[in-house]
C-alpha cells in the first residue's frame, strides 16, 4: 500500500507493539502528529510540559515494563531538550527510541529556522543514531532502531527524519518484528568451568548484583545462584530487586551510601562474584583498594566492561539470565556456615538507623514501604532522598526502583513516574523527590493532571540542596554556598494550581494519613513533607577512599565531630 512517511512512522510503531508515546509537537514534526491524531485509538500520546519530561517518561516506561519507550520532539530546541533524558537512558542502559524531525533535506546545513544537527549532538550518548533523508530508508531505519535499542546491552537510539520525508510517499509492506535473542555467543564451557571451580574453592564468597541482572530479569536465577554458592548478596543502586530486600542473604546496597555489612563484607571476602555491574566509582570507592582480599569474577553482557574499572581474575561474557542458568547447572551446593554466621553478626552490629519519633527521610520511606506493603513502583530524583529510597524500601522484584544512577539527573522523577504509571496502571506508582529536584520538573504535575494519571509525588522538603549541604557540612567547613532554598515557594499552592490534590505534613502520623488518602483517591497527589535541613544519609564513604572506611553518625560523634 502507498503511504506517506508519517503514516509509515505510525505503522512501524504499531509493528513494534508501541501503545504509548510521550512528546511535544512543533513545526517540522507536524505531519507525524497529524497521523498520531488519526491513530489515537491505537497509540496514546501523552503531551508533556517539556521535552525533557518526554524523554524521562519514555525512560520510566521502559525501565518499569522492559519494553522500548518512545518519545518525540520537533527540530531545534525540541530535539536538544531531549538530550539530558537520552543521556540518562544511555548511562543506565535503558531502551528508548527518540524520534525527532528536522528541516527539509534542502534546508540542511543552511542555518534554517530551528535546524540542529541532533545526530551529531547525540552521538556520544546514544547506542546508535540515524538521520533519514530518503523515504526508502524510513521503515528499515525505524525497525533497526528498535532492534538495536533492545538487543545485547540495551540503550537509547535516535531517529531524526527530515520534514520532506514525513510527507513523501512510497509503497509500504508491514513486517513482523525480528525476535530479539539473548546474547550467548561468547559464553564458553571453559569460562563456566573456571568460575565453578573458583566458587568451590572459596570459603568467603560474596555476590554483587548490578543493573544487568535487572535488565535480563534474572531474579530467579540470581536467587538460586546465591543458595548454591551459599553466599551473602549485596546490590548496586541499579541492581535493586534482583534479590529480594527481605531475603536473609541480602546485606543491603554497597558503595558510598551502602551498608557497613556490604562494604566490610566485600572487603573481607575471598571471592567476589559480580553480576551485571560496571564498577562505578560510587560503588567501588578507591579502585586500588577495592576487594583486595578477593579474586573477582565479572559476568556481563558487554565485553567492554570487563577490566575497564576493576581487573577481573575471571569473566563470562553473556546475558546474565542465560549465564546463570548454565552456571547453576554446574554448581554443587556449597556450605559456608562460618562465613554466613559472620555476615549475620555484622548485620546485627550495623543496622541502618531508623528513628520514627519525628519526620525524617528514612521514616517517610519506611512508612511508604509499610503502607504499600512493598508493592509500589518507586521512582526518584537524585540526592539524599534517592539514597533513603534505596536504603529503606525493600524491593522484592526487578523494575521496582526507577532512578537515575549513572548520570544522576535531577529533574528525572516526575516524568519517569508518569511513564512508569502509564506502563503499570494496576500498580501504585510514587515519585520521591527533594525540594531542589522538584523545582526542576514540577511542571510535569500538570501533565499528570491533564490526563488524570494518578501518581503520588512525595517531596522530602528540607529547604536546602540536601546532599550538597551534607558534603559542605562534612568537607567544606559548613560554608553553605548556594544550597539554601528558604524562599516563598509554596509547593502545596503550586500543586493545587496545576490541578493536583496537595498536602503539607510535618509528622509521621500526618504523612501516613496523607499517603493513605492519596492512594484511596487515585488522582494526582503531591505530599510536601517537611524535614530538618541537616538530616543526613549514613553510612557514608568519602569520595576516592576505600569502601571499608564507611562511617556513620555515631562514628563521627565518637570523634567529637558535630554534624
């Protein structure tokens, strides 16, 4: 059948099973938006308040569902406004396809109105990108974009389409999408045998679970692996949910704000088994002092990660779910009773500090966990609240914590929350933000109210940039340069002005009452939770120091330090 380029875009999206698109129209992309209008029964378009919100919403949709998220923007500033969201997805291996339109082919390179080389601009932050200047290339390119986004280590792909291509016509034939197979080409029996032998020789093994295990949905295999190895398990921020937060083997997050048990345990272990993690500096601290007593096994789908930040003694390259399926078949049940007893002693000695006598970040997250019975999808922005959400909500399945790990994007949360809710309409979906982050993206509350997307926004409001202030307190002599946000901004009035139900709470009881009502109302709600400006995230590891140097508030108090 003869279709124009815009119709082909829509048909290709339908082929790929796309049901939701996030975006913002403009001149060069109008033809595509006209077709979206005609196909609104098949594809829901969510008009965001800012293109960055569209990219974050596509990202949240993708992370929470495992599908490819799709966002759209017009040329020039529309396209460049997607850049931070694309970079966020790239750093955390999230499959999104960003579709932008550009000026007509004849106008390229002439500084035409709203012309930008978005392919050049996004080259370092996409898995791949394309510009389509000929109608013949359009359908194959879109299909290729989805395949690239989903295969191997996932990531964002950008497709830029000149406006004339969106209007030109060609004969179109539909195709069934190619099945994406798990990456197994580099898995060898020798590598599997080597790792199995190292496990059998180990007396103090420790498992570190990263985002790759979540992406491959290898939670069942991870849990079986932990039992066979008879080892404790920690996770990175991206690895949340691959092992249950309630699992007796779980020791908490590792790294800068990880638990002492995880940090000390990994430092003591004789074998560290790393499942789909990239050894971020926030995880390992000083690389030269990381797990110095251990042999390191690195299992990852991306060969470029092996030996990049930390040298591995052995490695297996392949999809985590497939690798563990094969490895588990080779393993005999190990017995490391003494080691596990030692880890249990540490867990008892170094619990996370939770005080529910007043409203604090940890108290908010603990109440959220209890009231939602651990079943909510939690999105976050970046800062202290993000760490509290990682520490105190016990995630029991993959794709339950949706957060910006690699790029650390303030302003990520509300868009990601909207995207997550659109992909999981049967789940309670909550965004946790600090007041600094919320200021960056609160316009997307208007998006939620426009479509009555029932998200719950919790603002942990300390009237400061909390994480930066924490560093200023501990390392900069309490010189609070541009981190105090005491002004006349009223989040309740702003939220109500955008059509949401809003609450201001100052106690745990008030918060819990507001949260229960927000869940029951099932409409967009904002809870402004007032906490002390000097609440801090502990434990903490100073930058570029060994994770074994993790300290708590009590440690600082013993040294006479007033924080």
